[in-house]
C-alpha cells in the first residue's frame, strides 16, 4: 500500500515506515503530523485518485527532527561592471516518519 501526498508545494510517494525530508513544518519534534492533501492511494490492485484530493484520506506521521540542508552558493555577476555578489543558502527541512495511511 502506498499513497501520494502533497506538502510544501511538492509531491511524495510514500509507504508506511518511510522516512522523508519535507519543507520545514512548524511542529515540535516528537509530535504527530497529519497530511490531509492525499492525491492518490494504491491498496493491493485498487487505485484511487482524487480530484484534486481524496475525501476522508489522511496520512499520519511523526516528526523526527528539524535541520538545514547543504549550502548552495548563489553568485550574481555582471560582466564589465565590477558587480559580484556571493551568498550562501541552507534550506530548512523537517524529517518525518510515516506511521499510518488511512482511507
């Protein structure tokens, strides 16, 4: 059994027990998070697709920790104008373990 959910503007294919990194959620570590934007669920040989979301379907997960990703260098440059700007960015994330898919 797997489901396709949407969170943080991205879509993820998940199963029970999966650990995934999503965009930062404002939920403390150890708390339960509920994803109610379920796009599709596959159970055995049946496949259900929502328009755009499935009614009554939700995915429960547990927040493991929060962190920041690897640094990405943002470098702006204009030729012959002596314009150079170097900046780093680390995207915050939340690591979630999927516990239950309900439909």
